[in-house]
C-alpha cells in the first residue's frame, strides 16, 4: 500500500481519477461511449482525440525540461508548421492528393526540425539561457507564420488531410494513434538507448557529466530538435482540425499548458529526472479539465478562474510539503523520513 | 563509558545533551549520547562517517528533533523546531558544503535575513559597512561588494563563518571547516576560533585532520556507530588511541606504507608531459609517469595542483606543451578524448564536478563507460547491474543498494562511487584530485590502499592532496609545485614532510630552474 502511495505517479494519477469521477457524478453521460459506424464516440474519446497537440508538445517539453531548459517557442513552431502545410496544399493542383499531403507534411516537419535545431544551437553551442533563446523564436516564429500566409487565414479543402485530426482508424481517432505512437517512440528511444539516462545526468549536473565524458552539447541539442519536430506534428494536427492556417491562434499559449502538464506529471523544472508516463497523465489532467469546463457548463467568463482554481488544487494535492503538513495535522507522528547519511549502517573496515 | 570530569572547573555547561536518541525507521542514528559544551572551549566531535556526528549536530541546531533525550541550554530544557529557532538561542553552524548564495555579494551573504531595514527598505551601504566590520574581525581582506562566487572556496568558507559570527553566537558548530583551506588559512581560522573562545563562545569542531584537532581542542568526544565512546582530554589520548576508538579496532595499517617503494622506476614513462602550460594556472610543467607508478603532487592551494591535473586530462586546453602516451604524441580536446586514451580524472569538487546527485549509484558508476560507448550502444541493464555491483563490492561501497540516489551516500562512499566510475573504463592513467578530501579516516585509508593496489596492478596514478603525509604515504615520487611551476620531483621514500614543506613554502631553500 505504502509502495503505491510512494510511487511518483500516484498523486498525478489520483488527480486524474478524481477529475473524471467528479465529471461522472455531475453528469453520468460523461462516461458514456457509443458506437456509430464502427467508431467510438463520447466525451472520454473526445479527450483522447483533442489531447493530441498538447500531448506532442508536452512530450518534447519534458525532454527539454529534463536538460534544465525550457522551450517557449513550441506554439510558434506549431503555427509555422501548420502554415507551411496548408500553404503547400492550398497552392497545389491536387489538394486532395496523397502525394501533395505527404509533401506538405514532410516539408512542415522539416521546417520544424530546423527551428528546433536553431533553438538547440542557441542554447547548447552559444550558451544562451533557454528561456531567452526560445523566446526569440516564440516571437519571430509567429511573425514568420504570418509572412507565409501573407497575413490571411488560409482555408483549404482537402478531405484526406482533414482525416488526420478528425478521422478514425478502426474504432479510435487517428489523432489518438498519432500521440500514442509518439509516446511509444519517445519512450523507447529514451529508455532503450542511453539517451534518457544521459539526458538526466546532463540536467542534474552538467559539469560532472562533461567531466565524465558525456557529450552534453549533442544531448541538449537533441532535446530541442525533438521538441521542435513534435511541435511540428502538433501543428499539423491542429491545422487539420481547423483546416485553416491561422498564424495567430494556432498553438496560442500551448507552451504554458505544456509546462503545466509536465509539472503536473511530476517532472521538476529544475531538470534531471523526468517521467514520460507522468507527462501523459499531466496532459490528460489538463485536457480533462478543459472538457470539464465545457461539460459542467461553466460560463466562458468564469472558466479561466475555474481552471486556475482546479490547477492550484491539483498542485497542492501533489505537494510533498502539503503531505507533511497533512500528516502532522492528522495525527501520525514523524514518519521515517529519508534516512540521511548518518543513519546508514557503516561497516567498519575489517 | 569513560568520562573525565571537566578540567577547568567551570560549574555549568552552556549546552548539555543527555540520552540523545534519534531513529530513522529501524536504524538508531544516535543512541543515548551525551554531550556537554562549556563556554569558552573548543570541543572536537570525532567519529567515522556514519558515527552519528551529523545527526548530533542536526539535533543540536534544530534541523532534526530528538526522539528521546534532552537538550538543555543554560539549564533550560529546549526543543528547537527549526535551525532559525536554534540561531535565536545563539547556536549557529557552518557546514562542510557551503550553503551560501554565490550570486549575491559577500555583504549580502553575511547579513542576509538579518538586514537592517529602514522603512522596510534595505540599505546596501549600511549592510556593506556591517559586513566589513565582521570581515575585518576575521582579518579577511575581501571586498564586501564583490559576488561571493567570485572568490575561492577557502574565502567562501571564511565568509560562511563570518556570517555565523555576525549573529550573537554562543555556540558555533564548525563542520569540517578546514577541508578546503590551506595551511595559512587554517592558521587564520584558528586565530579567529581562539578569539571567539576568549569571548566565551563554545565551539564544536569537527575535522578529519588529526593535527588540527589536537592543536585546537580542549576536549574530544568520540562517537562510533551512533553511540558515545567517551569524552577525553587531548593530552590524555594518543592519536593512535583516538583512531582506534573511532574505528573500534586496532589499526596497524594506519601507520604503515600501503606498499613498498617500488624498487626501480621503469626508464620509459608511460605518460609524458613536456612544458605543459595552461592559462588556468600551470606553467612549463614536465611530468613523467611510469606504468604502475604513483606520482604524488604536493603544493599549496593555488600552486597549480588542480590546473596541472586538468591540463593532463583534457579538461582545460593546453596553451603550450606536449603530451605523449607510450611515446606517441597525443592531444586531448576534451575529457572524453582523454578517456578514449584511457586517461581519467576525478575532480576535487565531488559535489559540483563529481557525482550526479539525483541519479542512482548504478547510473553514476556506469556513466563514464556509457558516455564512452555513446547514446546508442546502451549497456544492457543486466550487464550494468553486474558491473556496478562488482565495483561496489570491490570498493566496499556502503550501503550496497545500487538504486539509491548517490547524494544520500556519505562523502567517503561518494568518493568510492567516483573511483568506480573511472575504474569501469579500465583506465591506464588515473588523475585523482583530492580523492580523500572531507572523508573520514577509515574511508581515507581505504582509498589510499586502493590506490596502492591499483598501482601494483600496473595502473599509473597521479595523486593530488593537500595533506603531505598522505602524499608521501601513497606515492613513489612527489612532484612539488609552487607558483604554478613544478619545483622539483623527488623520490618519496627518502622524503620527510618537513623537507617537502620547505620546498613548498620558500623559494630560498632550493635552487630553482636548474
């Protein structure tokens, strides 16, 4: 039992479960899932579908935060990626053609990769503070997206492209499969190669890592490139959802929601140890909360405050300090805190 | 339990701890310990890592609460809830790892939290004036306005002490205050300690330097495995007896050389440096290191010890000079490149440049090898565990749980983890910068013996330490540094500490640049 409570994902997962339960109590239809034309529909399915852009962005953000960095430019990269993809489709002879869409996606992702590499260059080679380095692109990126779309909201018609965000694969939404695939790929790359451990080492103690022979520059660079590419995928999903390249609203403030999701998932902003599973839960918390606001019919004017209140509550529930405080108020005496070095049985040299 | 009566006949202790007991889960970290501190005395607390010293200090300074027992200050029973609480009662501590803020100025660090305010505003000038007074009392010529981080560790340490002194301190706990100071600075610190003593401050002094303990202490309390061994007068206790009480067994190995002086140093050195120069503080150093040889490096702080080590291992770029291995010239562009040639370095700053605190012991041990293999050739988890376990076993890393974050280990064990990390690379040359700094006597002997064993097995070691006895004990030859230059390299078998000291200290006593 204590092993479960001590698990780093216990509190985030509990928060998610509580959030879903509250919704179900408020309105039983929240949990209802119906089958139509062999596809699943329902509020929970919508959450899985709609969380795709945030999930992808938060995944990249997790890696960047693990290196002690932060990437504020992800929303702008989403806007650029969407603008590039839709502009290509818009300008093509055959907007519904498979080839066109593939080219649009590939070019958009390539541009995102270059933008991510630019961030990584500023941070790892030039040594600029991550928050400033990525702020450059956060501001300039949206400007670039506006230039690409000539300041207009380009709407396109391309049924196959629309499938990315709205379509179904077998019984579940395509967008859901995309983020699951991204989670699996990132998870496998981080844990099956040494990238995860080396990323944590660089995030915890960059100088010690360098002296141990870790190529920290490459590792930090990789994190920003991954963040850029994942934001690019998010941008494609977003633009496929709206079918309009809107440079101003695509990915607006998503960097902050992504940071929130990463922190809710238990990864420290101080860098180092990170949890992909935690981030997945964090994103689902944020997305469920968004749906809750719609579902409970919170008036638009009140929804930001409602959102903030719930976030504060969730953060408090997870705070170790609040846990300690709770224990001291509700009776149980000092629990065995982490034993310090003196507590260890020291074997005397024989 | 032998306890001497207090010699000076001062009637009431300032601090009295009785039956002090602290439990962590099922472990007794402190078991029925007594401690008395009288005003105007220097009291040394001795014991190995894990003996309960830190726990005792934490209980005294309010960082930890006693599970049983009493703490009496001036005859009044106390229960401190926080360190701040203890400070208000005149109890301050300066820890081995400096807990100050490097970005703030010296003055701010001294006065922080106690700034004088007028109308709610802090007056920086007043703060600097006040800080300057404290600094001059300490005899420190430091600009109070300069950022703390711009000063060497030794100065930062003294600033930490200045901070403690600037409160109305009655009990000052100094936890390994001298581990990063050179002998002049230690003398300076001792002057300050004696001054505080005059003023009636009780000082609880913790150090692994026996010389210093004997020089400064009025009384010594020894702990072992969380329990009190006894309270002694330094005049009644021989050093060897003190070590035996700390270790709990006879310690003949403390006296002997870990290995015989090697009969003959092979003619051709394995690692050769000529005119090694780096702008970070070493000039025209010639270094010869034979296979299986331990080359000690002696010198004062700032003499170029660390700069030499870093220049040899690719951490700082060479401005001039050449390195060769086995007769072939090499150039190390990075620590990584040096490790490829199986030359590995362990830093004197264990916490900032050594361990990766939040990672497990296992990850810390495999880190350098994994970095060498690159991201994609991950060492299979089973192999990692096998590797780490075998090194943890060989170096007797305690506790042996490989999944603990390495920061929870004691200093000595962290040092062994660092060594394990380098040894996992199967190096040919190890450059160890202060590998025994801040660790207790037992662990120190273990590290020294380990170095000797490694050398016997053909590894070449550069052994840097501020403690000359240690350098002489471990090394085959000693390179003496002064003012960023190698003054001389001598066979250590025929050397005495005094002879090395003479070389280290004064230019007049030796012919230079022959």
